[in-house]
């Protein structure tokens, strides 16, 4: 299987190099054919690997490909760990990426950077595969940074737009904050184990947890807690958890296909995957799990609220991604790692579907993205409409859809977790994920109704050209709608309750909430019946959808009146809790003011003014005085000699 693994990861890289360096020679058709064939091949081979590991009972493989360096026993290697967790991620990444590649043919058809875009998205796929297939922290960090670099290139793909340049700079800087914590966490791992290899580090987890380290003199921290929190700070940046979430909505400045790829299968899922992979470490720190749980809960609920007031169709979906990533993080915090990965998988399908559907609408609307200028598109775009129905229902957790199974299982895991009855942490998490269901349904159906139903609010010119998107756009929508609708039915049992991940995810017995839930699991249909009869989530989703119908179809005058009446709350949401103001006008502007002060007072006044130029001026003054002594007149020199001799005699007599 080693050859297959190499082909999976190197095929997108080779295609990216060819499309990027030889795009002019191969042309537009050559660029999309070679990248589509490469990523499609990676998907087929990834599916074969998953079949080998799950259906055929194959064993996980952990091996080194290349040793880069060895320093005092620390081996820096390139290697692969291909188990069921890896294989599932490989299938999700390559399938969604392949759909995005096909879709891009239609969406970017007239863009002058056509070949460059295909090169970037193929390179993005390679970077994510390297991340999920790594068997050591060094390669993990390489993939981690590689997806960051390519996302920077793609967010700012339209580099002549000031907003795009600002957005990719914002993403770059915010991720640097998270990555600083991440690399410190890796340094902590090396300090306590002298190894970068996953297997070695996981085997040493108990000894790490038994040690402490002083972050500040006299304040000891448990070593495992410190390492896990630092690693999670990296995940907060990459997976856009509050307060490092601000870059993700602005990533909408990139073309829609990359929005789908970043939000669904790459980049933002890297943090969730990393924490799940590090489950043997996180399980040994209750404090780290509490941090993960709290941050996830805050993100899940409060970022969802922001989606209610957004009017850009892509930004509504972007804030939805923030909220759903919060749900996954909450699952990690209650040790339901399998539930987090399960929701990651289902979310990848329906979120890619929603983004690509939004792109289809944008094409039809001649790149208009304001949902207040849409309406009534149902009759013009039937395929986009029905796939949007499926994506929206999956997002809100409608019974039977993929999103229902993953989200309801996640909520149940929070309710039954070991945090139950432990005070504020539990209630913050549980109320956030439950109330978040209502919020999700409200903003999802607000967007759905304003785009596809109600009066047609577009101008006559746009209306006259409305039609369904071409097949290269609609076929990926259909192919993504299928798993969004049905994949939960036959995957919930093996993935959550059937030990699908095996040793890839390790949970201590007192934390194993999914095992306890699994004792009462009797199939997908019974799971739906239980959710409908016992849980509040289904009814909160229904209430959210009905509220959206009433406010935006039945009484569209009310939202504007309420926005004026509750202007304080509306402004708080519209200004995104003032995080951008804090970072841009506070930290960034403060940094610039500090730099200006140091420049003026330190560089110009002290260094240039006093030390450099001041020294030169002092020497000049001294020289101007000294040169007056050398007059050339004999009587001046005689007087100086007489005066000097007088001083010497006076000194001798005084002595």
C-alpha cells in the first residue's frame, strides 16, 4: 500500500506544479484536466485505502519514508500513519476537493488567473493530505503551515482588490498567533520526550502527565495541561475559534470555490483533526478539556448569532461554519472525539454544497452577493434550489439528514458527558449547543427564504438573464447533495458506536460517553424516533425555521422595526462584538502608534539625533574651537608657551 499512499499525496502536488509552472504551455483545458485527474485519482485511491482498512480488515500502517536529520537522538522524518481516522479524512478531503475542482471549471471560466487557481487548489489538497497522513509532529507542522500559506494565496487570489489583500493579511496574522502556541506545544512535547514521533509521544503520555513545569517562577503547571493548551491554541487559529475567529468571515474575499474548500474539507478542519489525533494526550488533562469545551461552546452559540444579521450570502454561510466548528470543538471537550470527526465529515458535504450553491446563485446574479437584492430564484434555478433545500435541512439537523445524525449525537454526548453536574462548564456547553440549534435554523432559513422565495428584488437587467448554472456547476451540487442527505443513515453506527476508529482515538473509560450512549442505540430509525420524542433539538430547529418564515416572508417589515427598537443589540451583532475594532483599532493601531513613537523619540531623537548626528556635531564644534589655536602667528605661540610654563610652575609650587 505504500505506493498507493505516495500516489495519493503526490498526484495533486505534481498537477499543481505542472499547472502552475507550465500553465501557458498546457492552456486552460490542460490545467483543469490534469488537476481534476490527479485529485480524482487521489479520491479513488483513498476510497480503496478506506475499504482495505474497514471492509477488508486491513491493518493500520505507520512507517517512515525519509529521515531528514538526526540531532542528539531526535529524528526528523517524513512518514505516514494511515489508520481509519486518516483514511476517513483522506476520502473527505479528496472527494470535496474533486467536486470543487470540477465546479471551478464553470465558476472561474472567464478569470484570467484560471491556470494559477487550479494550481493553488491542487496544492491545497496536497498540503491537507500531508497534514492528515503524517506520523510525526514535524510533518504535521509542515502540512499545518502549508495549508496556511496556500490559503493566504487563495484568499488574496484577486490581488488587485484592496479588500482581498486585507483579508489574506488578516488570515495570515491571526494564524501566526495560533501557530506560535502550536509550535510551543510541539517544543514541549520534544522537551519531555525527545521525540517527534506520534507513537513514541503517545506511549510517554503518562510520564508527561506526571511532571510539572514552571511557566512563571513559583507557579507550577502540569506538563500535559500546558502542552495540550498550547496545541489547542494552534487549533483555535486554524479552526477559527473565538477569539481567533476573525479571519474566517473575511476569507470570503477569495473566489467561491476556495471558500468551499477552506470551510468544508481543508484548513479549518485541520484543528479539529489534530485534537482528535492527540486524544491520548488530551485525555490526561481535565483542565485542557475544560478549556476546549468552553471555547467551543462560546464559538458555537455567539458566532451563530452573527449569521442572523449578515446580508452577504457567503458571509452567512461563513458564520455558520464558525458555529459548526464550535460544535465540533465542544464534542472534543467532552471526549466525544468520534462525534467531532463524524460531524466534521457530514459538515464537509453539506457545507461544501451550500457554498457551491451560493456560488451558483452568484453566477446567476452577475456576482451580486447581497441577499436583500435577490428573491424568487426558485423558478429560475431548480437544481440549485433543491440542492440548497437538502444542504439547508442538513445544516439545521432535519431528521434523517446527515447533519441530524451528527449534530444530535453530539448534543446527546454533551448531555451525558462526564461534565454533567459539574457546574458552569457543563451548563455553558449544553445550553450553547441546544440553543444554537434554534439560531442555526433561523439564519439558515432566513438566507434560504430571502434568496429563493418571496418577491423578486433584483433589477430588470439581472432578472432578464437569470437561468440555471451550467452542468459543471450543477453536477458537483448533485453529487454533494447525495451524501448530505443520506450518509448519516449507514455511518452513524460504525463511526460512533462500532469502534470504527480503533486505536486511532483513545478515550479513558470514565470519559467514554459514546460507549454509554451506544448501549441504548438500536439503529438509525430508533435514533430518529428518540430525538423526536425525547430531545428538544428537533423542535428548536422547527421553531427557528418557522420564525424565519414568519419574519422574512410573512411579516418582512418586522426585522427592520426590531433592529431600530433594539439598536444596541443589533449594533453589537452588526459590529461582530467589536472584535475587529479591538484588533484593528486597538492592537494593530496601538502597535503602529508604538512604532511611530519609537521611531520619532528613539530612532530619530536618540539614535540619529543624539548619538549619530549629535556625536558628529560635537566633534565639529570641538574642531572649530581647536582650529583657532593654530593661528600661524609667532607671538601667539610664545604667549601660549609662557602661559603653560606659568601654570606648571604654579602647580609645582602648590605641590
